[in-house]
């Protein structure tokens, strides 16, 4: 077995121990092998990735920057290598790799690079796609816009459209229930998507029309070149998005931003506290209830400041009042600014 093969094996072992979604593990493997290949061509073949040094990693970063890779991409690659090294037993603190500051990697912008798509641009893309007879693309866009789906989820949703349709029928009757998303999700993690009540009818139409189209198109919304499968469909999807004006800050992912913003504003109008609203939107997007800070600074950053703030005490008082109402009696809650000062005598 060659040195490179042994080194590759060290990556596989560490990667399996780290776990995670299939895409995450695949990316770590790819990044780790890229780094080992760089070391090999630099004249220093490592038998185990844990034997990396600060200088080697810094030289690799320099080569990535010279190749004009985006800062986010470089951060992802370095993070993968650091995780693999640490899992194999490398002392990151001793190597000076507890952070990436000394490697020349710029701090990553975590505020999001998209803006919620405007109604005008969304309608323009729809009109252009219809004129070009790209009807499947139209349905994918609508599913993303009204359910906050990722592009891949929208393209792979056809197997679940019948279920969506049943749930959507309840929406129009104002019996709102979450839509179960499973196909194409990141890491294969299913989730419940909350429907935006003001758009219940549009959501119902988007689902039923997509179902009708898919049933006449062998079960697919978008089909790439013969034999290319999902990869070909994704390539066609992105080509069409660029052709119809969904680029830059308004790239297709901006449809998820718009879904999130609309859902947050609906919750805001209902008086839902900020943290609860953010947690609810985060779960619908597939990020989990704990990612409220991420949703606040990325998807919902344009409206987060509008969400009502509440203190922990106010939240407890609200819960008490709701429980009392369910039990059939009322309680009086005194606000802090209404309380009389205590006597100091």
C-alpha cells in the first residue's frame, strides 16, 4: 500500500468517526484529499493527515487564494482539514491552528449574500419561463417561494406532491397544517414546513399545478440531458434561473429568504415573541429551532428588528395566562412599570 493510500485511509477513518450528513462527509473527504495531494506535489508526502504542520496549511491556503477561490470556499476547505486533523489526534493548539487568523484566511461573512426576492422579479421570471415553455421550472419556483424549499427539494418533491395536495386542500379551508418535506432534504433530514396563511390559496395552486404537470412528465418537474439524472436537472435549473434574471442577490436561494421574511411578518402580526418566531421559521427552513441567531442574521435580517421583543418574565406571564384560560379561570398580571415601590422603612 502506498503512502498516499495510507494517508487517504486516515481521512476515511476520521470522517466516519466525525459523522454528519452525506454531503458534509463527502466534502471533508474531498477537501482532505486535495490537501494531501498538495503536500505530495510540494515534495512532502504525509502518511497521516494528523502530521500536517502550520506552514503546510498556510502554503495550501496561499495556493487556494492564488487560484482565486472564494473566501467562503477556502474557509470550508480549511475547516474540513482542521476537523480531520483534530479527530486523528493532532493538537491544534500546539500547531497554532485553533483559529485561522495566522493562515491568511479572511473572516467569513455570515450575514448572508442574498436578499428576499421581490414580487416584481418573481413574476417577471415566471412570465419569461412560461413564454419559453419551461413550465416545470415555473412550478419549481413557486414551490420554493411558497414553501421555502431548496432547489433540489423542489425538483425531487414530485413523489410527495399527492401528500402535499391533501395538506394544501386543508389550507384553503383554513385548517392549516404543516407540510411534510422529505425528498431531497439536506442530510436526508425530514421536516415540517409551516404554510404562510395569507398565501394559502397560492400554495394550494402551486402544489396542485405541479402535481398535474409532473403526472404528465414522467413524474418530473425538470429534466436535464438524457442520462444525466438529478445532476443534469440541477444544471438546467441554474441555467434557466440565470436566463430569467434570478442571479446575484436575487439568485434562486432568495426565494427561501422571501418565504422566511413572509413567515416572520405573519408571526409578528400575531404577536409572537422574536425568539419564538425565529425558532419557528428556522425549523420550517430545515435548520432546527436552535439556529435562531443564524436565521436572524441571514434569512430574516431585513425584518428581524420589527419582531416584538419580550423578556423572560413576560414570556412566563403569557404562558400562565394561557394555562389559566384553558383551565377556565383568569389571573391578573401586574406589569413591572405598574408595580408600587416597596417601602424601605
